[in-house]
């Protein structure tokens, strides 16, 4: 049972464009929703995270939008740059433990 | 602060052997979690340790085990290695006060 569904699997965006990655979850016990960025040969790096009491959080060019009623959240990357080309993972964590459940990942390619 | 460190970075083992991987968390972080990353299954939670106690365990066979030392450093062990155990093993550390998990670069295990 895939508890966090992520789409699309891959995404190609032109430099300066907006990249949007979506995730949906099933478990209403999830209480924390981070996004990770992973480059080849590296571990995932925490980008930005949100709690369900907030509908949007912005850090630089990265924004998370959260829709609690729809059980969906998304990552928006504004002014996408070639250096943003990486795999992005959404994840969710219940308030009761530190077990992160990850989406399958989105391979983002930003063309110059 | 130094990040999460994992040793060794690469490992090649033969089926039936056992392996021990090591993780040093960020200074002051007392929770350590382990994840397995494969192309097919993605990122999957193995277990989480705090104060030398395993608090949570994922859906992996008993061949996968771990421990945490009093200095918060952690090790995981896989016994009777199978070809399917080939993966990137990631360690993440957290402060108790937040849900943020910071990953190390991983250990790439290849089982032949």
C-alpha cells in the first residue's frame, strides 16, 4: 500500500520556468510533510517542510502548498535553474514517531 | 556543524556474508534512523533509535538489525546477505524537538 503518491515521475522545465510536483497521502495521522532534494551519489537533502496547520510555506524559490481536506501537497520551484536538476521526494511523518514515508520521487530536468 | 557521516561509502559483499554499516549523527542529535533506497522500492524505513533503544521498526526481515551507542553513533547489520539487499543505505539524524531529519551520503552496498 503506497501511502504517499507522487507525480509526475519525471518533469522537464525550461530555465526560468515553474516546476510543480504533487503528492497525495492517505494516512490522516501524518503530521509533518517535508520535501527532499537528491543529487546523484548524494543523500537526500531537506529542502522545506510544512505542518498541516499552515496552507503555504515559502523559502526562497521553493514553496509548499498544502490542502488538508484534499490530503494533497505540492512543491513549486519558481525561476527554475539548471542547478535544480535533481530527484525530488515528498514525504510524510506521523506525529507519534520518526518514520518517514516517501513518495517514489520526481526526476526534474531544467534545460538551459 | 559537521553533517551526518557514514562509513564505509562503498561495499561489495558476497551472498551469505554479513555486513556492518556505521553512522555518526550530527553533534547533539540523539535520534538516528536508517533507510534503504533501491530503484524499485524507493526509500523505505528500516528502524529508528533513540537513547540506545529501538523505538520503531519497518517491514524488513530479522536479518536486518541495528544498535545505537551511548554517544548516539549507530550501526546496522545485515546477516546472510541476499542479492536483493543491494541498495543505498542511508542514515538520518534528528533533534528530538523537531521532526527534521538530516541524511548522510549513504553506504552503497553491492551483493554479488
